[in-house]
């Protein structure tokens, strides 16, 4: 449960999240919950309720976002804003998108209808290809939970 719910508590100063799964086609997969839903207008929340498993979502860079200049908004093809890709993913994903936007795909994995809490309303699955020399989360921001990075299935980063 905590892997998908992101195990977050108000008192946490860091975020625990899973390492992406690499499949036999050399594509990485990671599930995440859309962030920032409490700030969305009713029309966006209504649109979330209409989503189907497998619907494509688009990542849009919000360069002028005053809180995070690497914020990646989640939108639908018909341009509804549905929240954000979690900040803990944005550094890695941002670099992939700059290299080639076609490397990254986001799909709806599950919609939890009301009365489920907002923070668990929209579960997404991101699938992406790396590039030569790519290592997921190979940045000083990310730290493995164990000292043996190769064996760690979860990472942490400051919030």
C-alpha cells in the first residue's frame, strides 16, 4: 500500500518512492499519484472522473510556475489540467523530455472515484525509454534507502 500511496505523512521531510521497473523491452515503468488535485477547478475534477484506464495523459512544462520551474503538469488531449507529475520524478523526466519527448508516455492506471481522498484519486503509469548511459535517478538529489544501491528498490529525496 505505501508504495502506491507514496507512504507520505505531514511530518515527513523526505519522500520514499520506488525505483522504476525495467522490462524485457528495455522500457522503464513507474506508477505515481497525480499531485496538486486540491488546487484544481471543478471542471478538471469532473474530467478526472471521466477518465478510463489506458487514456493517454500529456506532460506539459510549466516554466513560469512560481513554486517549481521544472513543474510538469498532467493534461488530457482536450487540454484539461489534471494535476502534476510528482516533483520527485520531475528532475529525471525533465531531462528525458528535453532529449526526446517521444521517450516518455503517461497513461491512466486507475481512477479512484469519490469518496476516495484527493491525494489518491488519479494513479498514473509512466513508461519511458532511457538513452545510452542512462541510469534512473543518477543525481545527487536522490539517495537509496540502503547503502547497496543495486539492491535498493526504494529511493528517497528531500521534499
